[in-house]
C-alpha cells in the first residue's frame, strides 16, 4: 500500500509554497504595523516519538515566543488539552451535570481507566536555557517567568513532556468507533493567546479554541505501518515511501521499525494530524495547483468507499466557491481525513467520520472546509464569539451546497430559522455574547452558534442588501485574514461597505434575546398601519396588492440606520424605534399587505404579517 502524505508536491513546488507563505507573512506583519495592530507570534519546533501499542508519546518542544504587545509579560500560559480526559476533570463534571449532555461524552470520561485517560505531563521547562517555575492546573500550565518578556522581545521555551492519547471521546483520541487509530487534535502543549483583552486561558470543557499565529516544524516518529496526514507540508516524502526513483519506480521507505515524518506549516495557529495503518490515500489536483488529499480506511463498506471517491471533485468545487465568494485559499494543500467523532476543522485539514451517505459526507465536508475561512483564516476567538465561527460557516456552506448541488432553494439557511424559533418558543434562548462554556444547555449553545449566527448574515442581506453582504465578506477577508477579528470589526466592515449604521443590529441580535415581531394593524382605503410588537427594531419590506390586482413594494428604513439598502422598492419615510406604529399612504386602494415576503427576517409571529381586506 502506498504511504500517504499530506502534501504530494515536488520539492520545487514546496519551495515555492514556502516562499509564497513567507511573503504572505511579511505582507501581513507590515500591514499590521502600518495599522497599529499587533498580535503575538510563535515558532514551534517539535519532535514526537510515538508508541502505538501503549498510545503514549514523548515530546520535545522548542517554542520561540515573540511579544508584539505593548505590555511587559511576567507570566505565560499553555493549554494542556488532553488533561481534560480524566475522571473528575472540569469537562467530566460539566458533562455529568449539564441538563442535556453531549451524547458522545455523557459520563464516559468518569469511567476511564488509568490506561485510557489522556494526559500531558511537563517533565522540564526552560526559559532561554534556564529552568523556569511552572505548575499544571487542570488543562492549563502556569509559567512564572525568570525574566519578564519586554515589548518587542522574544523568549525561547524548551520543554520535555510525556503524553498519553485518551480513548476517543471528543475530537481527539485513539481507536474511534470507526476504527481510526489516532486522531491527534489538541495534542501538544499549546501557548495560550494574549491580545488586547489580556490572556485567554479558559479550561477545556469541550468547546472550541483560540490560538497564536505562527510557524510549525513538526517531526513525528511512528510505527512504519502507519500513514500520517494533517497540517502542513511533508518535507521528506522519499523517507516515508512516497516518491519515485529515476526509473519511475516507487521508492521503498527507510528500514527500521519506525518512520520519521517531517512536516512544516507556515502561518497557522494550530497543528493536527491523524494516523492509521489502513488508510487509503487519494489526491486531487485542482486547476490552480492546490492538492487535495483524502485519507480514509480501506475496510469501509463499498458504498462508503464510493462516496469518498465521489467526494473529491466536489471538494474542489467547494474550494473554488469559498475562494471566489470570500477570499483565495492561501495554502497549497488541504486534507480531508477520516477520524474524530463527527466533523471538526483544523489548519489545512479536517477530521470527519467516514461512514456516511454521500449527502452527509459532502455536507460535513462543505461545513468543515468553510471553517478554513471562518476561524482558521479569520481567526475569531471561538470561546467568546462562537457565532462568528459556526454561524458564518453555516451561512456560507449552506449556500455552497445549494449552488454546487443545484438544489435551487430560495433560502438555503431556512432550517436555521426553524432551529432559532424552537429555542425561542422553548424559553431557553441565551444571548450570543454568552461565553461558549457558560450556556445552560448544549441545545441553546448549538442554536445560538450555528443557527442564530447564520441568521445574522441572512438578516444582514435584508438590512443592507445581498450584494453589500457579498462585498462585506470579501472586504472582511481582505482586511482581517491572518488576524483575530472581533464582532465590532465585522460590523465596521459592513458599515463601510454599505454606508449604513449597524451598531443597533449588532447589539440587539448578539447581546440581547429581544425578538422580532412586526404586524399589519389596519388598512383603511389607501392608508396602511403597521405595528412593532416585538422589542427588536428592523427595517421593513412591504408588498402591497391593490384592488385592481397590481402590486407595489415599499421599503421602510429604520431611522437609526441613517440610510437604506439598494432596492427597487419605493423607499418611504423611515420608522423610529420609539414609535410602536407607523402609517403610510399609497396611491391606490389596498386589497392586501404582506410584510417581508422574502422571509429573511426572523419574525417570531408571521401570522400577523399579512392582512387582507374583506
């Protein structure tokens, strides 16, 4: 069986990719300096020796940390995510006490034996060659520095650590339900992010992540039967059995019980890999030279194997769609890897379960690939703003699926509205500004992050126009790729593109649970009276049907918008928030009125959106 690699590229192409990414990094840093924006930087060099029988590994990590902030740092912090997979950890206790635990987790962590738990044990740590004080507190390593890191300075941290891969429960782990040996996510001591808000050191309770941009150089020593794929570009394809000699014959891997896989990954904020002795490896080269890699187990049923083959050209279609509608994918490879417990995005790759119908396999790939833009290039803090990650991804991936599969849906995100309404009517909604770990229920978190987050963009089409939303997404990418944008950053981009004030919208939709409810109160000849029943204000599109059978569209801006979207409708006087009713006069007698015929507004009571004169 062919040995699989992450990047099936010649060394010349790898050199071009490296040069290209270095140029990207240089351009970004210069642009940041010009704009007065700063973010920290890391350079990881790691050497990992894996014992596949014990599911343990020993690691050496050298991390160069550059303090680009204006602050003096007296401490630094690392995440030790695998420590969450131990009985009585915060993840375990939280899962056993939340009202609706994730079925994949439940009480499983509490039942792990000593050989099944996960851990990362830091054996030694030096700052610039001198032992430094450190303490492990759950999933966080607290480091008290020997010497503060001054603004503009760098420090080198050398660490030895031992680790054990936990039984596969959530994202990471060994021997998944589908038999994948190693899903190596959140597997290394990872420097916590420090930004304008300070340190971000939440314990790992099962939600998502926030990382420091940097470069990775990772060497993995593992049993020669295993194939490795994940983040980055493989530097030694011949040594692991990938490549061909001058006669065109496959090169045999180096002799010995283990092979060494050497990867580099420029300008990313995480590093992930998967490994299994039974992986099939396929590649698909796109017209622009990007190589897509597919890693999946050869013992899948025939139907699933066929689905993985069929997926490959469609993944290229997805890559083209997202590059066209958001911004060009900047790397030279991307991998879809069977592993994990569902679907989860990582740098230059995703881990997804493989026993799926084609529709499901394509759908989860669309979602996880879209995450490359919304979180891995536009790297929002997922623990604080998961709706910008999951919601934006849901919005664009649903549109991509609809377009590529020619479904022709009037609103590809209609299911998000249904999910939102169910939580609102169930009285369990919480604001989108709630920290990801603090939701009372998983259901409320899921709806907020995925559904209400996607509706944020759908309704933005209603407020500023679909063309302006498309322009906003592209400018958002141009302005904030390789950064850590906040909700206000996105709002300001949309304001600059549209010329419309949007502070009210960001506040109402993300920081409150106010609902939208507009109704038609009365029709009297040519006079139409509307009313705002819900607390949240919105601009209003109204379709009028006259008694002679003709129709006319009206747009009523919200006064605090200080403008209106581009529209073919007749724009009339704006409506203030303080006035609960609004009356306007038409040119002819009115037969019926319908508010928001496109149904882009998340109106919680559509029954009062139409009115017919009897």
